[in-house]
């Protein structure tokens, strides 16, 4: 990964998290103000010891912290991460959180999660209205699939056409790997030479697929040259944009995947690349670098396949956006469930921190991908915050529901200790997730 790609990914991550954090905290801030509850601080990112920027307006200090791990609002008279024990020892003031009716405090606490869900729904609805839903139908993959070694391990072959997972028909090609994982699939159905076959998926495949982090099957398409890397060996050899690569050392390579597999066998060798150029067939001599690539990239899939775009009017996009929001939430919960119940999914291999999240963004700025990821992260933020863990919104909600049912407030000392326990749990999870990122991406390579 180049430095530019890393910076682009980091920029998208920071912008996305900034949007999510500010809106989440506004979800607490606005109802607090409506119920005349004093908000002492409103911060994007955390500000231990100092802040990058701040100003005060009314009773509230607004600012930007230097530690980009989230953000917060500090509400008067509330046991939170600030652990302001001195304030809590004073008699309750009318403007404090603890003086407000239970139903008002509940609305303040669920405000952040509510805003995150609404934001995800809004993003999905606007994306469907503006861009529609574009995908590659499986039936349009006319040349079948190209499979990697993992796909070959379960009996898939180049040229197969995947039609179902666990006998459930697949409509969108890009969902195949996800369906295999979420279903913990036992079989995959393909068409091969006009016959339908059901291939068993053995134990260990899903775990290997998750670790691989890339699909096991791609659409096969002709290799028509489109772009070159900066120091392309292909350019040096004389390959041009628009050339269709058809062979390597006389070995037919009608598809891009064929050429990729074949050229890796000829590192540091002189080869002959067969291309079609303007109706003529040429043989071009080239030297393969140590990396086993010529630095030439093919045209995009849209040149070879008919993608389908489902369009929505503004009114149609509203329920469609809601349905997509619910669908993504369900899929996220299914993924979390697998960590706890599946023998194939290991937390140490699946859980990640900011580095993993950043890598989910593309290496070039793509607004469609950016908003898609922002909507997904908004759903994740909402779900994680509503978990009944002290120090999270869900922990406060749990205690408020207890108060509404019993008519008694939990002891403030108990709330303080619960807050400490919750913060320790969250810090532990944060260290574990980001520690696994460092191990997988840096330290494991040192000991390989």
C-alpha cells in the first residue's frame, strides 16, 4: 500500500468518524437543552490535559480534542466518564441531569443512538435516490468464475457459474462470500458444463475465507489493457493501452485471471506476451520483475458485463433506505453472533480496531464507498452504544429502566463503581482490538 493510499484511507476514516461523533453527541445535546439541562462541554475527540481548539458560549464549552477516539458531552449532574465526584456530592440543582424526570433522562440518553440510526437510514435512502442500487447479477457473469487456491480447495473450477449457497439462490455476485460466511454454509451450488453440482464446504473454509479478507471467486473477463503503474515493465516492453492479451510464451491466457496465474511462474524471466492490436496479433518480448507482475491493469468489469441499476424515486427511496438499514443491522448482529457461537470464527482473527476500520475504505477517494461505510459505521456505533454496559449509553438506559420499574434510583456510589467497571471493560476491548491490528499488520510479519 502506498503512502498516498494510506493517507486517503486515514482521511476518509477521520472525516467519517467526525461526522458520526458530532451527530451522536448532538443526539444527547439537543434533548438536554430542550429539557433545560446544563451541558458543560461538547467535544469532538477527547481532550486530556489540553484541547486543539475551544470556545465558550453560554454555559457550554465547545472544542476539539487531540485524541481522536470519539467525543463526548459533559452533562451537569450525571455520573459519566469525567467522574466528577465533587459535583455529585453537592445537593441537586434544578438544571442538573439527576433533577430531571426519569422519562426526560431516558430521552437524553437514547438520543445519540437514535440519531445514528436515523443517519444511517437517511444516508441509505439518499444514496438509493441519487445513485440507485448497482450490482452485477450472477446470471450476467457469462464466462463463469476465476477461483483462487481457497476456492479450488472446495472443488470449484475456473469457468463454474455459482448459482446458490446452501440451495438459496444468489442474485448479486458481490454477496457470495458474505452469504457463505453469514450462513455458515455447508454447500455451494454451481453450473458446470451444463450440469448443476452441489459442492460441500468443509470445516475450516469459512475461517480461512475470513482470514484471507478477499473473495474466493471473481468474474472471468478478457485482459484488455487499460492503465499502467509508474514503473511498468509492460510499458517498457511496448505494451499499449487497448491491447488484448491472449497468451504468454505460447500458453493461451484468454482471461485476465489466466495471465495473472501464468506470469507468476516466470519471475525474473524473459517472456513473450501475445496481444491483439488493431486486428493484428503481435508477440512482445518482456522481462518479468521479481514481483511477478508487469504493472499493467485491465479495463473495469463494466466494460465486459451488464450491471443492473435499480432506480428509486424520492418517495420509493425512503422505505428502501429503511429496509437496507434494517438489513445491514441484522447482518452486523449475525457477524457478532458468529464470534461467540461459531467454531470457524475466532475473535483474535475477526476483531479489529481503527486500522481495520480504515482499511475498509478504498485507497482512492470514492464518495459512494465513503457514504456506504459511514452509514455502516453509524449502525455499528448505535448498536455498540446501546449494549447494557456501564459507561455506554445502554448502561445508563438500563439503570433508568430499573428506576422506572422500581420507582427507586440506584445508589450514586453504585453508579460510580459501575461507571469505573464499564470504563475498564471498554478500555480493555479498545486495547484488544487495536492490539490485534498491530499484531496482524506489523508484529506478526516480524515473527513469520
